[in-house]
């Protein structure tokens, strides 16, 4: 039964790729960046050993990356479209005690506006949800769903290749006691495949 569901899902996926193969709106994206977090009240998070990260200035950046699929949905004119990304992303922060790694599955929706005479530059703003898949053992994550906003600025090298900077910010909802703000800045490449 499980194998039948997997085969059905693959057939639907490949059918959808074939259906939209003429318009080159499906893509593969990957990016590398930096991430960090801070708490407005100065207390970052309670660790499982009872300690807590303190002070907004004690947190340093950690490496981050994201990889996933993208789909473009065009509006009436072809210089504005909705870009939807489904991706795996790492995030995290480092304080004076631990380096905390957070791994997410994210779904972003960004409204893109292409600019310039040749429509090579583009700007975007949007938001999305993130589900925490995995985290460092040092923290006790009770809430796994986060909400984020994002902005991007980029350049279209060709019809099939784009590069852009993307900034994401939001709340890490690990528990009710810790209202943590996170942010990530990444440099991304997107290949339009189908």
C-alpha cells in the first residue's frame, strides 16, 4: 500500500513537470548565507541543562544554507509574478555557551517585480511558514512552526538563470517563554529547469 502511494505521488509530480514544461516556470534553487538570532528581552533560550544564553551582544553568526524547488505563477503582465519556494534550510545562532543548529522545511511565497528596460533586475517581498525538522540537543523545542517574512533583490543572467540576495526575518517559536527573533541573509542561485 505504501509503495502504491509513493508511485502515485511520483507519477503526479512528473506529470505536473511535463504539463508545465513549455513555460520554464519550475526551478531548482540553492543558497549560502549567514544566520543569527536575538531576544528583545536579552534572554535567548533555556537549555536542557538549565543554563540560558544572555545578552543581545553575545550572539555571533553561523553559516546557513538552503536548497529547494521553485515555481513561478505569472500575473496578467509578465513582469510581475508570484514565486513559491519549497526548501530545506539550515538556520541557527551561536552564543557564549553553545552553537545551536536549527533545520527547517520552509514554504515561501514572494511577489516579484521585474525592473529595467530589459527586465533583468527584480525585487521581491513576501513571507512564509517554516517547520522545525531537527535541532541541537542543547535546546528543548516545544513549538516547531515559525512564521517569517522575506525580501529579495536580484538579477536575471538569462531566461533560465537568476542570482539574488535574500533576507529573512521572523520569530523562532521554540517555546512560550522565549520570544526569539531570527534573521538570515543568503546569496542564492536559481536554475529554471521545466
